[in-house]
C-alpha cells in the first residue's frame, strides 16, 4: 500500500517547518574571526594570512556576538587576556576564544590568565592557561568578575577543554562582588585545574548571587592552598552563594597540602561563607556525591 499526503497535510507540514526555522538560532553575519600567531605582527589586520602577534591587540579591540579570537596552537602568548563590558556575545552567538592549527595555544601570565569583567556571552575552549609559578603568581587563571551595581546576573559563559595551572589564587573563579550581582548559567566541562591555590571557586557577597553553575568531567588536583588563612584553601571545587548548581563526574585529589584551616572543601556547594560546620558538612555531602 502506498501512503498519500493530501494538499492540506502538505500545507500543515510546511507551516510546521517554517516555525522550526524561525526559532533556530542564526549565525551573526557580521561576525569576524581574528587570528594571533607569534609569527604575525600587531600591524596586521588579524586575518589568518596576516595574523596579529600579541595579546595586546586583542585587549584593545572591541568584539561582538559571534566573533572568534583564535591563537595558533603550540605557541605561547603572554597575558593577561582582558575582556570588559565593551565586548559581549549572546547565548546564540558567543564570543569564542580558542586555538587554531595543530595543538593547543598557551596563555602565560604572572597575574590573571583570562579576565571577563562585567560582560557575558563568551565561550572559552581548547587552551592551556598557566601562571608559570604558583608561589609567585598574583592572579587567577580564568576570572569571571561581576561587580555591577543593581543586583545584575551575567551569563552565559561556557568553558570547555581547558587546562589551568600554577596560579596564586583560583584556577577558575566565578565572583559577584557587588550586592546580589553575580553569574547565571556558567558551564565548565572536560577541563583540569591543578597546582593553583584552589581548583574552581564561586563566591558572592549575598546568597544566591550565583545561579545555575554546571560542572561536568572536571579534574582538580594538587592545588595546595595557603597556610595561615582562616578560611579553607586548597579546595577542589567549592561553589559558594550558589543556587542551582550541579557537580557531576568530577575528580578531586591531592588538594589542600598547605591548608591550615580547620576544614577544606573537596567538591562542595554551600550558601554561606564557610565556617567549621558549613565547610565540613559540604565536604561530606560532596564526597558522597562522587561515589
């Protein structure tokens, strides 16, 4: 038997397809790819054929939705890499920061590695971000900072397939430092944070400053912490002042060697600045979650 479709059914299917097409996210036709290579020149236009040479040009350029900043794989670039409110992407068309060519590009810095301050809509992937020496570095590997007034939530931010190491503070920081302002929709996947003070941390000045943080298949190890601190240091993953967080399929080990606080967060989600009870309870809960 051969099935037939009436003209009215065809019209209905056509309407349905049209509706689906309307809702599908469209690429930004005005987006530009920018390339950075140590063999380039900062007087170049930043194309793949004529790339920029240093991060300085990136820091002085304004980027928009769908733009990509691509560093040549296997090469080292001196940071920090800084993005402020003049550059912003969207959920459908984020600003992409990644590598091109063979291997992963390395961003090396004695302070922060990548700063994203008071802006949103970024996708960071396929990079090695190093602070060179944990004992002398003064910054954070990837630093998401929202200090906007007005209890503003920024996001989304996605971080995938990065390695962050040897920073004096957190490997990855998600901070809200003005009232209830913070982050909404931060995703960290398939990444490693090691040899920093702490692996991954979120913090806010008010409970629920941060919302919807998703962490999957992230390894944090050998983050020693710092002696003399009254708060826990050397944590694997510690999500503070966060509502709606998921930590799954993550591994934490050999963290906290220099921690002198009474507690240490292994893989934890907490709502208040951790004291002895809050820190201990969170660590026990998270240890159970990872089994």
